[in-house]
C-alpha cells in the first residue's frame, strides 16, 4: 500500500539551525588549543636543543621534554576536536535513503 500522497520527508527530521555562535566558539577554542600546542612543542624543542636563551628560559632537558610532549598532546587533541566539529557541522539533517527508493515510479 503506497502512501505517497501524504508522505513528507522533511517532517520526519526537523532541521534546526546548526551554524550558530556555539559552533564558531567551538572552532575558535579548537584553534586556540592547536596554537597553544604548537607554541609549547616549539619551546620544548628549543629547550631540548639547549637554545633556551632564545626564549629567555633557563631550564633543563626534563622541562623541555615535558613541554614537547604536552605540546604534541595538545596539538593532537585540538586537531581531533576541530575535525569532530567540522564533521558535525557538515552533517545533513536529511534521511539516509538509497537513491533507488526515492525514484518516481510511473
């Protein structure tokens, strides 16, 4: 039994406005996490190669390795957060039906 006269696919999944200030704030937060990770990993690398005088820091290798590891972790986490937000932002609210099911039949 076909009910194509009364069927409305838009009614099944209502679309809410997804591109709001919350998404932009989340993307900005992810960008800040990535920038902090880059800065920490750069300063950790400089401290490991005993170039701390460039940063006006007098620290040992343990501090440099800690900064490098925490910077890499923050960089990885920021990129993962950014990718998750972008994936959610690009998701459509439409139904996932195969094209064969949506064909018009004569």
